[in-house]
C-alpha cells in the first residue's frame, strides 16, 4: 500500500559475509513492480528483478508484475493496442485483451476476457529471449504447474513461442491484505487468525510438495474478490524453490525482501522452508499492530536487529493484544530455525485454535490503520526525497558533462586553427 517498500536486498553489515549484486538504480516504490530482488547463486550473479525496459534493467524483477494483482489499467488505448499486437494469434483467438495492468523487466501483465465464457483472467507475457526472463519463467512455471490449492494463485494454461511465454492465470481483484484492513471498520484477533489460517494452509500445502516460497509478505497476499467473504491467495512465485523427492532439502541462494528475510539467509547458512515461517512471523506482527518488528533505514542496523531477533511489543495496540497472540509470534520469530514452528504446528497453536471459536474481541482497527497509514506516508516521503536527490545529482552530472563537451570542442577548435595556420 502507499508507496510501498523496497524489495531489493541491499548491502549487508560489514561484519556479515554476504555477497550481493550491486543495485543499478533505487527502487521507486511503484506498486506494479514486483519480484524486486537481486539474488546471487553459487554459479554467479542472477538478477531476479528489474524495471521496465530490458535489457538494461534498473528496478528488480524479471517476473515483473504480479499476474494476479488487479491494478488501475493504463488509460491510453494505444498502449493496450501496442501490447495486443505483440500477442501470439493463438492467444488473441481465445482471449480479448482488455487492459495493461502491470509491467516488469521482462514481462507485461494484461487483463483479459475469455471470449467464450466471458471469464476474466490475467495473462503474464514473459520475454524469454533474455536469460533472466527465461530463468524466472522456468522457476515460476515449475511451481505453478505443480500446485492446485484454493489459497494459491492458479495457472490456467500456457502458450509458448520461441521468444515469449504467455501464462494465463487467475485474476485477483480484491486488493492487497492491508488495503482491505484499512477499509474495514473493525479488525480483531479473530479476523487476524482467519487470514493467517488461509495463508498457513497454503504454505503447509507448498511445503508438503517441497516448495519454499521465499518471498512471503503482505504485498503477495491478495484477496480473490472485493466481497467480505473473499479468500486470501498467495501469489508471486518468482523466487520460489521447488525440490523433488530425493533432492537436497537445503537451499543456498541468497534472496528475499530485507524486512522479511530470515537470519540464516543473512549469514549465508544453508536453509530450509523454515524461512517462510519467519516471514509469517513478521506478517503476523504487522497484522496485529500495523508496524514492523524489524525496521531501520540503515540496512546494517536492520540486519543486526534480525540476527538478534530483536523486537518489542511496545506502543499501541500491543497492550490490547493477547499473550497467546504474542506467543504465536515469538514461536515464529525464533532465530534458531530448528525451534521455529512449522506450518502445521502454527495451525494447531492455541491462539489460532481458540480464536476460531471466539465471538467478542477488542477492536484493533484504529491503531492498526493509523500505524499502517503513518508508515505508508513516511515511505512516500522517503521515496520523494530520494527521487529529488537523484534528480539533483542527475542535473549536476548533466551540467558537468556539458562543460566537458564544451571544453573538448574549444580544444579541438584551437587544435584545428593551429594545424591550419
């Protein structure tokens, strides 16, 4: 919501041995740019992120916009026509292209309508002629082709050409998790557990299949439709890892979103699917307070907070939150992954079980909404300030370049006069 937060994994503390690819340009916070991560595999750097114009990407995300996320369509019809012209005839024969709803480094996402059934879908068109685009496409397809769960975005069908892949997916139109919370007039611990039950059920299913999401966060949890009875859907599998039976269950790739990344990833230890449970601990903390357990503009301090598991329950609305809820979070935000709850254990935690039968709880909505809006406003200001600084630097850089060019022209002119004379 709001300007969003950076999804790029920035520089780690100097005392943490973590090699990361250098960011070309800072993240602008555009809501349509997802999978904003730079990651490093053992075989070399891989960019799993980026901003619109391949191949010289800036903002991260080869996977590009979230295929299930509904955004305001680009108003100009010529843009829709431009992207429609790029689509394979097999796709346009079956689907009407309605609107561009997002774009990333190597992809475009459009809202479409099935011509026969009139059912709306999202199609993600990925440019596979670029290596990064192929890698993201293969990673996402590897996961989505294996999963079928009510709380996970569903892949409908795939069209492949030599240079592009078209992924037809469910279209989630209900918006992001926290946008819905702010719009509600009430939000209790019972409401929080209902959300978490759906997410945990989806995560348990993924882990059973040997799939680790590796980028769970509120932006990737979408409501299927605007109705009050809408389900939550897990989206964005651009960084997911899928292991088959017999494979080494440990992962080594350094990836994720800074505020949600588990300690073991930061110190580059081989890790398991328990990193998803740490991220769910962060999400639970935000869900009940509207604030982050680990947050600092200085990435060194942020990482040290995470490594120490240092957070508190101070400020509103924590005095009104039950001890069981805090125990649930504590059992997820455990630095030792071996002591962290699994998805199944989290579903059986007394807080989740007891809240399902609870009828009257304190309304936390006011404090949560205020904290969320305050944080969004702060992030927007930071983004504007960063953009202003970059603009100023760019102006100075252009001025210096013009001065150098003028000096070169004058020097060349003097040389020609001297040579001709």
